[in-house]
């Protein structure tokens, strides 16, 4: 049995040691110490790898205290303590240093942290190995958290199971992926828009804009902020500002249609005079009662009663005024009251859209906008920015990922982001995108790589051969790598079998 690392590093006269058969449950440690991204495996060279993120989320470590966090491998009869993480309070940090000097022994801790605040909030990436011993095959791994003030006062202790049993590491092929990114077409004219919804409240049967009424100032600010966002970049040219006003169905349809038109005109006049929008590019109209949105809102509401009856009325072929009366008559008017208070206010709105054009940008200007206004760039400009960096570098990958966010409906943007995720090691994220595009030839090389990484060699070969047959050189390179990975896999299976029968 191996002695604990902690005992060899810290003098008994200064510190409290672990008593592993005591299971305290003080909330200070238990509720604020956790583990994420845990990986505990027996790796190829015969060591046990323990890799995890230790999360401290508000553990109180006062000035004279010390928190020692130790991963422990144990099967009940045998145990190995791995190098601990030591968190010292301000006063204890100095005492810790002196104790090491007096002991004359090296510090075998994984890391030592000084608590600058009483409540410690940090993430500690923990990564270590220890030689494998036969009893570890059926052992479990625990995380011990011990907070003590010494002298027998205020001791807090917790033992948390990280994983039960230690498995042989999963196979990971050793190869360098050969990728291809799709070159987007240039945009002759870059047309962009900013849009949103403003819920401006009007007095009953009126259409005057009253900024101080309810939240009107905040709603009007939405339009102003969108205009400001576009105008902040002096190279843009606003070509159109449109306003579409809608009403809710609690009055005759013709009345609401006229009311929405008046309110659209009133809001357009307000925007023109207060936000300096030229009349020549300002468009507005009212569209009356928004029954399409009413159906969507009712369908999505989990709390509404008589939902199926309400939807049946909304979808029938009666006139809008007849539908409104049917809703009022349903279940003594109670569903209608719910609609009136909870759904109808969201129908009384003005949709606004600001259309503008932006010119082509230089590489340096494009990099500047990528940080602040990426949607003003074209996909082709983002591609050029990416390739101004080293392929596979963090800026290279991040540019393609940003392009996918800016162009969520663009297939090329999504496929390039999936390929970037492969280089980043985010295989599951890439797989989600690529499997939706399995009939797209542009996805086949990257899809083949995904299956190589997930050890589905049959599918990998299928898609790589399809990509190769379309003339994609990267696919041919990956097929050569695939043959090598298959041989690696045979070796892995043999070694794993030998290990399991030891």
C-alpha cells in the first residue's frame, strides 16, 4: 500500500490529516465542491489516468484554515492517495511555506492555491497518473475534501464518489485529419437588416405615442438602438425602415384594421421626427388582428385551459368577428378572459425592420468588424479572414464558428463550422451538423472523419470513398490514414484483451 502524498508534504505539528473512515456532511464543503469533465481510465502504458475539473463554488476558507482536496483510489482493502490540491487561507499560506522549509522535503501537491477571498470560486484542471496495480480493476475513485482550522476546531470533511470501477481507455486513433473548407461565393451587394418587435402601449381607441405610458420609453428605445447599431458603422447606408402594426381581436375586425393603420402611421411619424429617419425610406402599414400569432401563442402556452377548443375556433372558417364571439361564449367566457390578460397583449405590437447595405471590406477592417458587428461581413470575407491565420489555430477555428452564428441558415457556413469543430476536437458537435447533410457531397469528407474519430470504420470508408470519387484530395489522404487506424485498432483490441485476462 502506498503512503499518502499529503503526509509526506505537511508537518504533523502544523496540519490536520485525513481520517478516511469519518464521513462528515458539513454543507460548506459538500455543497460547494464538485467535479466536472471526469475521465478515469487505464491508459495504454499501464498507468491510471485521473483527469477532471475540480469546481470550488463558494467554499469558505478563512485566513487560518486550509482546504485539502485529494483524489483517492480505493477498493476497501487497498488505497492510493493521489497528489492533493491545497487551498490555503491568507495566514495559513505563510505557515504552509514555513512548514515546507522546516521539513526539508519537496512539495508533492498537485497545486497550491492561496485564497485571496474568504469564499473561493475557481475551477482547477486536475490531471495526473499513477501506476496501475491489479487490485485497481475493481476499485472506485473518490474525491476527499478536508477543511480544518487545526487544534480540533471547525473540521469539515466530505467524501464524494467520482466513478465506480476503472475501465480500460477507449480507443482513439492516432492520425492527422486532412480537411477541406468550402469557399463561399462573393456577394455583389451586401444587403443586411436589423429587426425586432416593439410593444408600444396606446390609450384605448387612440394612437398617440405617449413615451411615459407604461414601458413605452423602453420599447421605443428598441427601434432607436437598432438604428444606432447600423449608424455606428459609417460605411453603411440605410435603404429602408418599415413598420408593421398589429392589433388583438377584442373589437370588430374592421375597427381593429383601421386602428392598426393609424398606430403604424403614428409610430412612423414618431420615428421620423425623433430618430431622424428620412420620409423617403420610411414605410408603414397596419394589418389588423394577428390571428396567425394568436394560434402560435395558444399552441405554445402550457397553462391555457380548453386549448383544443380555442384552436378549433381559431382554425374554423367563420369570419373573424364570429370567431371572437365564439371565444367569448366558450366555457362562460373564462378562456377568453385568459386570452385577454395573457395572450392578447403580445399581439398588439409593431414589427420593425431596418434594411441597409454595406460595402466590401479590407482584411483589417473585416477583422475589426468580426469582433463588433460580424453580420456586416459576408461569408466570403469571413473565409478570407480565417485563412489569414494558420490553419487549425484558435483564431482560424473561431472565425468559422462565428460565421455559422452569423449565417445560421447557410449550408456552407454550417459545414465549414462542423469541419472547424473536427479540428477543435468537438466531434459530437460536428456530427450533429454533418449527419443532417449526409446527402450533400460537400459534407462527405468531414463526415468520414467524424466516423474515423468515433471508430465506425465501415461508415468512414463509405463516405471517404464517395468524397474521393468526387475528386476531393483530402479524402484520399484520409483513406490512407484510415488503413493505419484500422491496424492501430487491432493492436488496441489485442492489448485490451491481454489486460482483461491478467
